C-alpha cells in the first residue's frame, strides 16, 4: 500500500471512529473562539484565527485572502442584526495528507433581527486548519448553510424563572 493509500485509509478509519480526540479538542477551541469573535464583532480576534492567504467558501463560491475573510464579518457587524449567538457542536478533526487538519462540525446561529423575528441558521463547517507557532489557524473556512428557520422574536425577560441577584450562584 502506498503512503497516500495508507494516509487515506487512516483518514477514513479516523472519520468512522470519530476523529482524533486530541486534534478534535484543539480544533474545537479554535471554533469556539471563532464563534465568540463573530458574535462579539471582534475583527482583530478573527484576524488572529486565520492565515493571511485564508480561503473562504460559502454558497456563492470561494474567496481568497484575509481581507475577503474579514469582509464577511465586517458586513455582519455592520448589518441591522441586533446580535447573534453561534453554537458549534460535534467537532471531529482528522489529519489531512498535506499535514493540515480537517475539522468537521455542526453549527447553529441565532440571529436576533430587528422587529418580530429571530432566525436560526443551521449548517456545517468543514474547515482546514494549519498549525503555526503552536496555534491552529484557519487556512480554509468552509460554511454550508442547510436550513434557516424563522421564529417569533424572543425577549431578554425570563419566563417563569426568577433570576438570581447579580453575583449570587445557584445552590
């Protein structure tokens, strides 16, 4: 068996077994930082998570470079959306034959639109990451939206639950 066949067989085996646990945990931390940076509109944090020649693939095609990558998030931050909360789950990471890491995951993003609706955007990420100076960084961010669900807008009020006073922990 050639090294390419062996690597492909190992990758297929890793995918069917849930990925490499150590790589998956490291990739998950990058994805969590990404989600928080998107929600907080932290462009500099997003810049630190990606390489200068990063690729960004969405339904409209693929763009190259850090400015194209950051442009998506600048536009989102400037949009009328009142806020968002991204949740990333089911992270599985695998070594790629070229030495990069492929991280597969699901996401759900609640988009709080002005007016009477909230959008739940549901999809998958299939990202390539590269280790640079001990840190994983995006070399290719792939975003696939599978469903958008519109629901009635919520409020910041609790329903049926009395909130604890600030600084008091639940017992």
